[in-house]
C-alpha cells in the first residue's frame, strides 16, 4: 500500500493535503497558479491518480483547480502527436489516466473553480460535481489542433447529457454555462466561489464517516458502467485521434 508521505510532494502540478478523517484534496496547478496542461502533466497525472488509488488511507478525494479556472490552457510542449512512437505514448497515457481515476476506489468530488475547456472527462468520472457560477464547459482544443476528440469526451458527454446533446456539444464546440450544465445533469450544485471548497469538504466529511468498505464498494458499484464504457471505447477513439493527428502532420509538412 502506498503511504501519503511517499507521494504527497512528488507531483509538481498537484498540491495535495489530507485531513485526519482521510479526505484528500488535490489541487491542480502550474507554479501555484492556474494549470497549464502539456505533455508533462499528461504523463504526470497517470502516476498521480495511480498513487492516490493505491493509498488505502484515502477515504474521499476532492479534485479541484487553482485560481479562477479549473483547466483552460494547453500547450504543445512535451507532446509528440506526429510520430508513431510519440502517439503511442499519448495513447497509452490517455488510457491509463482514465482507468487510474476509476481505480480510485473511494468517492470522488470535483470542485470546479472556473472554466473547464479541456479534459472535462476528469470531472465526469467523479461522483459529485460542484461548480461556481463562473464555470463553463467546452471541448475546445481538439478541433483547434484539427484532431478527433477521442480522449473519452466523445464517450462520456453523450452518456451524461444524452446522445444528441452530447454529439452537438462536441461537434459545435458548444459552451455550457453552469446552470445549463446543472439542468442537464453534469453539475450537482452551484455555489459562490468562496463556498466551493467548504461545500466540497462538507459533503466529503459526511461520506468519510461511513464504514470504509461501504464507501469504497459504493464507488466501485457506481462506476461499473463507466468502466465498461472507457474500457470498450477509449482505445479505438484515441487511435482515431492519432490518425487525424498524422493527417495534420502530413498537411503541415506539405506546406513547409
């Protein structure tokens, strides 16, 4: 079993702190501010969620961001979309990070502190989602880069908000405000920014008093369908994303 002290300070883009009752708060960040997602964080978060899942002393996990956004910025540094070996790494990490989130066998709460323009699947794989009024959802970077949204947003959004709505959301890069997201079942509660983390901890503390096996096995029971969806679909979806990335690379090379 992994011990908290062994990984608490191991991840430069995640600030971890845990209360005595086992409620673990994970705040994603870059240099103490809003997270800038890149190839290095893509790799790092695989190990982050694995370590959290291996620590049996965690009773509830709260996932949040830093500053005024949850995740809205991505940079190409550290990614290699344009070689077979580079995309093999992306595909492998893309599958593992999702399964490692699902392998966290305790209830998970996402506290969305602002816009979520990429990797909204992290929130959709948790059990409770709380947002601020400033939170908006969009899948922006895939089409910006000219590639297929195959990292599981294509699987999870139609599952959460319905097939027609989900496909529209992806294809049109629709922006969902917090209230619409709540009406459509993406968000459970909308609270002011200064109440976001206190409210997340209130819920987490209520769950943490359950017998450990009860809360753990409830998370497992509630996520079986999501596990099947990810296991059956994400490898193929990421492969399609890779093919589209190769086509983008070919087009870019032809212009040079």
